[in-house]
C-alpha cells in the first residue's frame, strides 16, 4: 500500500504515548496495523489505555493484520522527508516489513497480530458530543501537576471529573492531599441534569490534555471505562475504581484576609529565596504586614537564609506569617494566567487559597495549599 510519510509518522507519535517502555507482554510494545477497505487502522495500547486511528491509503493490494515495533517504526519514519511511501508486508510467510522511499528502502521484521490482546467494544452508558476539547485540555493541564503519585492513594492518582448541578458546571479536580486545584467549567456543552463522577488515571489524562484536544471531542462513559473521540483519534481507557474524596468540604469559604500580589514579582522572590530554604521541606515564610510581603527562606542547619520584599495589597491591620512549600507555590503561580494573584487566608494553620485577580466567567480556577508549621 501507499501512504504519506507525515501521516504514518504523526499517527505513530500519538499512539506511542500510551505504550510503556517495559510491558508485561512484549507484543504491547508494538503498534497493531490492519489494512482493509483502502484504509490503515493503527492501534497502540498498554493493556489499560488504547488509542486508535484510521488513515486513508493512496493505493492498496491485499488485506491483512500485523504488528510493528513502535520505536523501530518511529525511527524509520523520522529519517525520511515528506514523501509518499510504498509499504509491503508479507503476512503469510516471513513477516518482512519493507518501506520503499524515493532514495532506497528500509526493512525490518513485523510480528503476527494473533498475539495482540483483543480490545473489547464498550457499551456506552452516557455520551456527550461537541465538547470543547481545548477547554477540557487546558483545565486538565492546570490541575494535573497537583495529582498524587502515591500508589497507596489510588483515588487521588489522577484527575476527577464531576458535574455540580448547583452551579451548572463541570469541575475538574486534582489533589495530593497537600495542594488541590479545581478548575470549574461552565457553558461546556454538558446537559445541566447530567451526572458525571469519574477519575481519569494520570497517564490517560496527560495524553488527553497533550494531544487529543484539538477541536470538539466526544466524551463517552461505559461501566468502568471512558472513551474520548476526536476527528482523527479514539482513546479508550479504564477509569480508576475508587471514590474521590469530598473536595468541596476542604475548600474554605471564610478566608477573609486577602492579599493582592504582583505575580511576576512574587515568582521572582520565590526564585531568589527558595535555594536557601531547607531541602527536605522547601518551606518559605510569608510575612504580611502593612503594604509589604516579606518572603524568607531559612535553613538553620546550615546557617543559610535569604529574604525578599515585595509590595502587597493587604487588607488586614494585623500582621500574618504563614509557611508554604516554595516549590508548590511556584508551580501554582505558573497556572494562574492573570498578572495579579489573589491570596486568601484565615490564619497560619488553615488552608490558603490562590486565585486569579479576575476570574474567567467560563473557567473559575481555585488553588488550595495547606500551610506548613513555622519554626518559632
């Protein structure tokens, strides 16, 4: 069959994102290829998450199924310029896979598709079409950094999608127990009476956010599984079988002490002081008083320290000192798009909220950070 180099390379790049470097079954390091009806269908899978796509062929002779090592195929495609490729695979004898290009040929062995795990069809229970994929992807990226990496907390090792009827919105949430990010999407195209509560594993959420959010997408739920379909790709994966913690209850509504801070100035202060904070805790002390914020990092074990002052629009007459993990605070600032960040506090022991100075009416972002115990 004949196909363009760019088409097969682009598909291989996307499909490779779900393929693990080490697999319990060696065949899962391959891409399943099926040639029929003047089309090439390609599938990549790790056993839990799979992505498939169908490419139109310029010409075709014969039909068949075979598997190709994903790394080998990608390496071969990347060596070639944009040009039509003539590909041959003998599925009845030696499984030799040959790519003929304008300057020569590349050949390596394919494998039988008989050993490739069967990907079962799913029975759709809920389906939502014409969802703005770009907004979904941006919201997942905004939250994903806060997802837990602790396998003992499976419910928190991913991104939670949840409809909130009270606000007629879709919440996208991630937390590791120390920080929490909630991106609240309104006018997203999901019916107001729909009920969604699903945990997307981190890997599937990352692939979705990075590669499958161009244009509108279809969001489908089955028993224990989710399917995302775009114009070119279809990803199916197993949802995390757990109950997500009640995140609403930990987001405070009585944080009346506020400080408006210039985000670039705060980020620069963190950059200057964090290298001198303790390596183990990375704790920075934030001292609000008058119209100033003093950011301090002290490692008393090594007699090191640094402090930095910036202006703060602080609404309390009494000073407040609070300890926060500097690296987490720096990450959080990176996902706030406005030049001014609003910090809401109650005291030195209650959760701190970070929000944009002006919330987007279609996308409300709230970042929660738990304070750290300050040294007296």
